[in-house]
C-alpha cells in the first residue's frame, strides 16, 4: 500500500510537468497520413516509463475478486459460448468503482478479455459475434494496429496476444500439467480517505501466446509459456474530466505445475500489442492507436526531449523481450492529457485550453483566458488542413464560438438522389456530413432536434401519392455524444478577435447576426466578398496582389482561399491576422474596412498566366473563385517600376506598388504642390506601400495633388496622386 500511495503522489506531482512537455511535443508535430479521426492521440500525452515500483499482486486489501474461468463467455454474451473456446478468447463484464472516461465517453463498466486487454463498451451495445477469430487463423497484434469493423475497439491492452485461461479442466489427464491461471480485479484506496483511487485487472499465470506449432491439436499449448501482468485505471483528479492515467505493470514469466511440471522451457513473449486503441479508422488502414512500446523513460532527459509523439500513432512495434516495460519494477504509463478534457462551455473561445488546472490562465475570467493565441490556433489548423481535434470537449468544441460548427456523420439508407443522367431520382445509400444549426448554450440538449430532408418518390397508389420532400429526425443510430463532432473556422477566429476588441460582451456569441455597418456612401454597399487589385510582378514567376473587400464592413472579417501556386507571403494593411502554407491563405480580424484600402497583400509564386483564388469562404459563406491576369518581368518597362496608386483619387488610404527588378538602395518620397517632402520611406523593396494620407509627423495632409517619387541606384520615377476629402 505504501508503494501504491507513493506512485499516486508522484503521478499527481508529475502531471503538470508531463502536460507541459506534451504540449511542447504537439506544437512540433509533422503532418502524416494517419487518419485525422484519431481521438486517443488527443487524450493522452507522452507515454512514459516510471521505475522503482515493484510488481505487486492484488490482495484482499485491494478488494480482490477472482473471476472463475467458467464465467468467461464468447459473444453474443447471452447465452454465450462457454467451455474451452471461452477460456481461449472469452470476455467477462465487471463494474468500475468510479466513472471512467475513455475516447469521449464515460463508462461505469468494462469487459475483460482473456487475451490480455480490456474493452470499453456502452451498456446498450453488445460485443459483436465476429470479434473472435477462429483458432490458429490470425495474428492478434493486427487487431490492435489496423481497423476493421469486426476488430475490437476502445481497448486498453497491457499484453494483447493469443492467450489461454488454464483451469482444472485442462489438467484432467496423466503426465505434465498446466500451471493454473487466475484472472482477477480489484479496487484500492490509496490515501485512506474511503474513495477508490485505482482499479486493477490482473492476469496471473496466464498461458501467454500459448499456441504450440509443434502440436496439431487445438488448445494444446506450450505449458511453460506463462506470464503475469496488470492494467491499472486511475481515478481522475481533474475537475473537468473523468479520464485518468493508465498504467501497465509486469511481473514474472515462466512457471510450471508444482506437482506435474513440464520439461518444456519455452516462453513466448513476442508479437503482443501494447497500448491504447480508439474506435476510428478506415477498413484495411491504420486504426486510432497509441503504441505503448514507443515511450520515454521519465528519468532520462534525452528520452523526454527527443520523444516524438507522432511516432506513437504510426509505429508498429510489438513485444519482444520480457518485461515489455524494461523491468519488473518499471511501469508503462499513458498520462491523461488534462488540457484536452474541459467541458465547461461549448464555444467559450479557450481553444488552447489555457484555463485548465495547471495552465497559465487557470481560475481566471474569460477576458484573461481568451487571447489572440486562441485565434491563431484556429487559423493554423485551416492553412495546414489539419483540423483541430473535433471531438466533444476538445479544441474545436471550445473554438466554435458561434455554435454553427456542430455536425455528425450518418449513413442514410432511405435517401433518394439523381441517376447518372440526371433525369430521374433513385435510391442511394449515402453517408452524410450534416451540420446541426440549432443554437443553444449547452451541448447535449438539442440532439433530438437534428433534422434532415428525405425525398419520397411518387407512388401510383391507390391512392396516388405525389413526390415530396419531408423533414425527418436523424436516424436513431446517432444516439451518442461521441458521434457528434465540432469544427472551428476562420470566422470563429475573427469573432474571438472581435471579443478581444471589446465589441461583443462574451463568448459564445449566439445571435443570428452581428451588425455589419460602417461608412456607407450613396453608392456604397456592405461587403460580402473580395476583389483583386493590380498585380505587380516582383520576380520570376513571383507576383504581389492587393486584396480588397467589395464593400464596407465594420466588425469581424474572415477570408479563406487557395491559390493556383504557392503563397510566399501575406502582409496585412489593416488590423487583421494572416497565415499561409503552401497554396492556402487565411485572414481574420475585427476592424473598420473600406473598399478603397486593401485588407492584405498576397505574394504568390506560380507558373500560370492567370492567378486564381478558389475555395473562397467569406465570413463562413462559400464564394465563387476570382482571378487576375499575370504579367511577366520581361513585359515591364521603366514606368511600371512604380505603379499608379490605387485607388486614385482616395480619401483615407491608397496603395503604391513598387516593382524592382534588382535589389538596391531606394527611397520613396511624397511631395506637396510646393515641392515640400511630406512623407518618406527608406530602404524600399519590391512590394506594396500603403499611405494613409498623413505626413511623417502623423498629421493628415490637405486634399489636393501630390507627387510621389522613387529614387536610388541611378533611378528616378515619379507619378501624381490626388487626395479628395
């Protein structure tokens, strides 16, 4: 008990440190082809090995309960198959001493499998009959690493392999006998406060990887291949979550019947899977897993610094030597990543979950824990095409500040669509992504309001029925909170910045619309899209384009688009944040915007003759593509080095584009009608310069005609502009 309590205290003390290290690792992930549906990846931090905690068998002080071999069953569990096959691959259900969250669901019971793992299964579901393969036909580790509808899901596996629960029924004949196995479970109060803190499942003297290639008889195994191991589920001390740490413990291997020992000394410790596995993936592809054998020794600084969590969801390492942890006083620990477990508010803006216990904004008000970093996290997920974790209570859940990002996937067997020719409607088996627009402050109280359109074809009757579309409730198959997902867009990022600017009172912000107004002239309009300005060639296949709004806007602004090339840079001319990667660009902010001033300047490298912006989304509304003709460097002449300002005349801001073929020392000056210098820019390079109609002292200049001149390196080019106030 003293060792247990020591471990418990160490886990609590190290939790914040490991969370911090895990966050640092997450910020440096590389993009892989691993399915984006992964969930357990977002629930656990660094997988570590701790030491100095010897293996300890369950005792009566742990409220130990032995599960008799004949209680194990094969699915379907009622009535269920018993006997030799059940002792080979059977399951037994037990109640947990405390609620435990795994993969987005809270469970009060688990299924123990003879084959060295436990399964989390909702009480309304049954283990599938296809779960257990036929004897000697399957490599069990494939169960863990790959996805298939019949493979086990939501599992925790300290040593998943082809094992056998040996009982007296296996020792009825003469000669050598098996060492009898024991599978048990128990719960322990670690600190003496009367609350159960850890739940343990123990496989004792289990006939591990028992199948004997030298024997042609089913269920006759290697009698000397015996192992002892445990899995421990820790009660969470996180007020936001019921998900605690998971620990794998390993005892001795080998063991023989005390009276009728075998002469065989083989112990098969290879090819078992170790780790945690979720419930998502695509048939034949990788499952959602974290490999417990890819870990960092907690006492080794290099291990901790060099740990690449991305490897834990792709490496296919299986067991080899015993014990898998490295020693019988070593334990593999999957640390619950508390920063991912908050359930306080849907859409509260805390995308990086900085208000959680141990984080820098813990116990602070929303005005402190919502920062520009939260908006940037959303924008980064957009440009990298790596969505924020979409599950309930994860980052996207908090980032969906206007509650329009909740959605489901469901398969509809009654949907009617058009045939290939587009002439008649026909039956189609379709998987939908359905956005759920019902807005409310709480998460789970509107599931029953999920509606979608169903087409019913005409019927000749009697009586005749005309074709019609009906609004029906989503099928009952969508009945779990874990089946409902969330996404945050660049408009959510803009709303966060709108909140930071004190222009809305709180997040989430749920009114159907935010007033968008501003300086509306007689011919003005409210902006609902973007336009492209004059293109400036700034190098070989390199172009800079100013991007404007097509009207006025006061409030949040968000634009996402992709280009037919590579975005090299984005500079903003207004109070907006911009990000780019490869062909994708995104901006978000909150300000007063006019059609005369560009919202940003985009530098693009492309071989095409026409620049095209597609996949445009403007304040959460999809828009058609826009394009602009491109002019090569060879087509430039001296006058085009300095472009005419846009717009001209102007009232507030204008853009002067500079196109320098060679680098050098250049200066741009603006002169009034008397020849006085009113504004100067030194060290000018190719690009766009925004002039706000103010002099070098920050005062607005008078309306009238001005001259702007670019000089340097034997160059002098000038043009006129007009200010009209």
